[in-house]
C-alpha cells in the first residue's frame, strides 16, 4: 500500500482518538467498544506502539470484579445516544453496558507482544504484558463460568450484540420468543445518521432492547441471566474466537513462565465440544439455539473462523473450502457476511451480506496459517482492494464494493494498516 493510503488510515485513528481510547466513528458510535478497541490496537501498533498498548489497557480499566469486560464504555456523556448509560443502569463508574463482545483481545495482545519483541522492545513492555495477562485470564475465566455453564466448550451468547454480528439471520428464529411488549417508544441514533436500509429493522431492535431490559431486571447478575434469559444461542463466531484467544493466551503464559494448566483445560474442553456446532445437513459450522437444539443452518462469514481457531478436521475443512469456492463464484469480494445464495442475502444491510474488514482479517489469517494461502491471500487482497477503492467504511458490498455503514471507521483503517504492513 502507498504512503498516501497509510497516512489516510493513520489520520482516521488520530481523529477518532479520544485520549487513551478510540471511538469507532464519532457520529454514530461515540464511545469505546470492546472488540473495536482490540482491532484498533493492531493499527496503532504499526506507527505508535505505546498507543496500541494503551488502547487495550484503557478497555481493561473498566473490568468488573468477576472478570467481565463490557462491550461499551461510556467514558463521557453524549446526549441523544440510545441506548445510553441510563438504559443499561449497570451502576458502574464510568458507566458501561451489561453485556460483553467477542474476546479478541488476547490474540491482539500476543500480536503486540510479538511485535515489541521483534523490535527489541520486549523488556520495555513486559510489565504491561504481565498486568494485562492477569486481566485477560480473568475475562476468559468469566466466559468459562458464565457463557459455558453446561461445559460444552462453546460460548453461549445472551444478546445478539454480544456476538458482534448484531442482526445476523442466525438470531431470527431464536429471537421470536422474546417478549417485546414492554419496550416502549425510543429514538435510535443509527438511523438518524445512516440509511435505514443498511441497519437492523425495528423488530430486531425491539428484541435487542427487550433483552437489555431483562438483564437490567436481573441486576446484571450474569449467572441469573444465563439461567433464565429468553435468548441463549451458542455462537459459532464467539466460540471460535475464544478458542483462538485461549491458544494465544496459553502461548503468552509460556512466554511469561506462568501456569497455563487452566487455559489448557479450556482449550481441551473446546476441542472436545466444538463439533456440537457442526451442522451435517448444510455441511457448515454455524450457531445453535441452546433452548431448542436447533441449528441455524446459515453459512455466514463466522462459519469460516474454524481455520482461525486452529480446528483441523480434514473432512470439515474440505467442506468449508468448497463453500469458499462456491461463494467466490457468486461475489466480487470475499467474504460476505451471509451466503449470497441465501434468500435473505442483502448486500448492504449490516450483517446480512456486507464484507467486514475485521472478520476478513481473522478469516484470512486463519486460512493462511492452515496452509490455504491461496484463499487467505485472496481474502486479504479483496479487503485491501475494497478499502483502497471505496474508502474506510464500516463494511462493504461484496457485489459492487460500495460502502455500507459509517465512514472514516477506525477498525477498517486499523486492518488496512495491519495488513499493508505484514
């Protein structure tokens, strides 16, 4: 990538920097988001190593005493944002949301550490790694206790927002039993700034808010929520991301001389149980409703995170590679967030079609690590081509490359920097 491209990407990160944390996009998302910050750190690491570490450290400053790390941190008030701190009512200071997000942080911290070590700066950053390691293992322990209480080795999401793939069709059927009668009137910020055809529908948003109300009614006691929440779905994305994150956390434990037996136990549990999310009927990894046992049956971009997670199963890998080849023949750019042959595919509606740079980073990384660099390289090349030709959008149409969602988006700029450096 050209110097001009890198300068533009750096300018976006600097513009969205709020002093220790970065907002995804100032107009639509004016706070700190959990997995956004992790990916943003990858971008900062290409030109400001200290700032990269600070991004992750700032996120973990709000970690709850039980290890939980929220998906939004409301560091400052922003009038008009919905749902804001008063809707969540978690009682924390600073205010936070009451749900989490995909745990990519450990993987990113390992990348930051490897980068520092390669630059001969390992000893300068060792104290910061030591401190973050303790916080990371506490968060992963929280997942093991509160999001896998049946010990299947998967992550059970209690809210679509936890998955990061807010309106994926995987949540439609599991969301039907959610009672939305008490949601009431509200004004959304997203549709005030972006075309509604790119965003979740009102029905979907009503369900999101009903689940927030349920969690608030439980005092954000996550054990109570896990036991009675009307939405409980084993998410293929979070499950694969956590397995990968635990592998990276175990590697960090070895580098620091820490006991990794607990982490190794989590990995073994996942490796033994992750096949619960393999749907033979559609030959794909997909999410599964815990309450009914029903597979979603959807091939989504998250389905291809098995390579990133280090799952090595020749038959399943072959099936997923066949899906990639089939999908590549239907779109101009990989990887659409929903199978383009699905009747519900919509090329610019949030997680029902568009390409997301951060998911592509995980997919492409995993494919290349698994020895499928032809496809890994294509995912990377497509991502960089989208950013270069269209701009730093939140997401992109896999059909014509048009931008979807917010522009000047932090994590898209970060992935552009990270992948243009590698």
